């Protein structure tokens, strides 16, 4: 698997390529009626992401003895923040700001109870609720089972079931380990085929309120009980000789995805310009463009129909380990009575959430939303997950004025949340046992994750935060360690600013840090 640096590079390249892909999409008239699958993808990145670096060594969770805020200090903070935000708010559509002391006292509020588009800071809600509902040590279990133990000669009578539980971190390498385990245990033949049970989750793979223009972007992928490589496929495009077609390899190979067209090898001085267009039929792509001599472009594109796809991948892995399947892969519910032949536990929830918050991973958030619905309400769909979020926030006394959430990731523009809600979530997490809070799960401002490129000055090394961006939306929410008053929680969301909202937010956080 690739390093964290690879995934960070992928995220940056994805954002740079986004506007160019939007323009290309508009030119494919044949796809207009099928926006859920229509997109033109500029190749961007290598293999699926690993877990984020361990949440240690940057900023330990502080335990200062904060001084009380005086009225004079609060007034000075108010004036500083108004000054910091003024340039970005001139002409902005709406905004919601809240700054809160460790005691829960609101130090600064501007439309703090007004619900606005949160973008990815919304992930703080699912992070908080999942820790509360599932617990920090919760693990997903992906299972391979049969109706009965293998017979003599290693023959499985009937199908081999791959049963998904929603693990967002499951990789092809994990299924390869399962195939090796079956081989070591003497399994040689499946008299049926691979049957995939993805019934733990309900509802469409793609949220209908997500922007169809983002279809097939690698940050908008399927939600399914059987998730594999974050529901993307890697294409390796390797240059050969100038003027000749490049070699193209799918990783993993399954035979269930189809690619047409060709990429030409260009001189070494050329810029890579490889494009794949998603065709009207799901999981069919057309490739074009150039790759310079001596280069290999490795890129992800989203996959649809995850149960069928994962079944084909697992069947191929079994074949590579000498295990014959008689029938093609299919989907369906596993028998209630079965024998587990192999199972794969995920890493604990806190590790998964660290990855989600460090990289702003939409897929993890939306998988978690359905998981809490399944565990708490018995139905793994968005509606039940959202109901669990609302109930959990209410039970903890967190204000939710105007809140309307439609996903777990913040990807939908229909989401609305007030800064007071986020500030209370953040502040109350500080009083929880360390394993149930998430201060240490957030990346360090100016140093790591999605906030690595933020140019903090006074707050550098003293802030942990979650970013949020959609078209016209800039958000940041998290913690900053002030000089005299301990940890301060903040939530800043700006919608439709014609200025520099990110710069204004950074300036505001720097000002808080100096108090």
C-alpha cells in the first residue's frame, strides 16, 4: 500500500484537477441523461490510502489551568475577530461563528445559531456520535462463510459467502489474506461460487442529494456494506516508447470492469495528460491522452455495484491461490446458519476516525452513518443513521438550531448546521475520557493532514482542526490552545464570500491563540 504522503498528494492533485474535469464533463453529451455515472476523470493518484499516521507526537492533549476570561479580554477578542473577518464577510451570503471557553461560555458569536452549509466540518458530528454509540474499540467484521465445513478434498458444497459489515477500510490485500488462509486450510474447490451478502446496509449507493457533477470523483464514491479499496479501482498507465500505446493495468484485476481507447506514450519532455471518461454503462471507461516516457500514472476511479465487483475480485483472488469456483460471483443474503471459514476485523473505531478526520475522508464518514443506524436502530441506512445523530446530540444537551443533515460527510450542499452545535460538540468532548474525545484525532494546523497548508503564525503548533470546503464554502472547526485561558473551541463557516475566507479564518484563529 502507499504511504500517507501519497494520499496527501492525491488529495491535493484531486482538488487542482476538479475544475478541469467539470469542463470536460459538460462536453460529453452522451452522458447527460446518466449523471450518476457520467464524468470525465483526469488521472490523479496512486493506490488506495493507508491509515493516517498515529495521533501522537505533534500536540499532546494539554491539561492547562486556564485563567478566567475577564470582560475586558472578551471585548478585546470580539474586536479582534470582527476585524479579522470583516474583509471576507463583505458581500458574503451567510456565515456562522462561535468561540467557546472550556467552561462552555460563549466568548464570541456571530450568527452562532444560524444553520449554514458546513462542508466537511460536518464530520465532527458523525465522529462524536459514533464514538458515543459504538464506543472507541468498535471493530467491523468482514466474514467468509459456507453452509457447512469443507468436505474431504477441500470441497465446499455450495456457495462461499463474503459477508460485509460496512468496513470502510477493507482492502483487496485483506481479501488476498483471506484467500491465502483458505488455501492454507486446504480449501481447493467451491462447488458454487462467491456469493456476496451486502444486506447489512440499505439504500442507494450514491446519495441522491450529492452533486451529480461530482459523479466519479474519487471523493464521491459508493456507500455499501461491502466496501473495497474505498470503492475505487486503480489504473496503472505505464509509458512504453514514444508514439506507441502505453500499457494499462487494472489493480486489482477482476474482469468486471471494462476499459476502451488508448493512451499514447509521449516524449520525456511532455506533460502527463491522461483522461478517462466514464461511459453510460457503469464501470465502463474510455481512456485517452498521453503519458511521458519513463513515467507511470497510477490513478483511482470510483466503482459502482460494489457487491458484484467485490465478488468478482474475491473470485479472482481465490483463483490465484488455486481455489476453483464453479459458478460466477453473485449477490444475495447468506444463510442464517453458516460456518465461518475466515473473518477480518477492522482496526478500532478511534483509528478509523483518526484517518477520517486527518484526510477528510468522505467515504469513512458515510459508511459510519449507516453503521450507527444499523447498530442503534437495526437498519443500516442514512435515515436511521441521521435519526441516531439527532437523538444522540439531544440526549447530550447539545443545541441543534436549524440543523438539517442528509449525509455523514458534508458532501451534499443541502446540509445545514449552526456553529453553536459544533462548538458545543467540541467543548463537551474535552470533558470526556480521552478515548471518547477526539482532540488527538484532529490534524495539527500548519503541520499535518488537511490543515498542513494553512499558514498559521501564533496558532501554529497550538491548533487542531477539521477543514471544510465546497464550492463557495469555507469552514474550519476545532481547538486552539490560548496563552492564558486553556483550550478554546471554535467553529467558523462562511458561505459565498467573494474575498479570502480561508485567510480570514486563519487570522481569527491566530488572534484567539494570543489571548
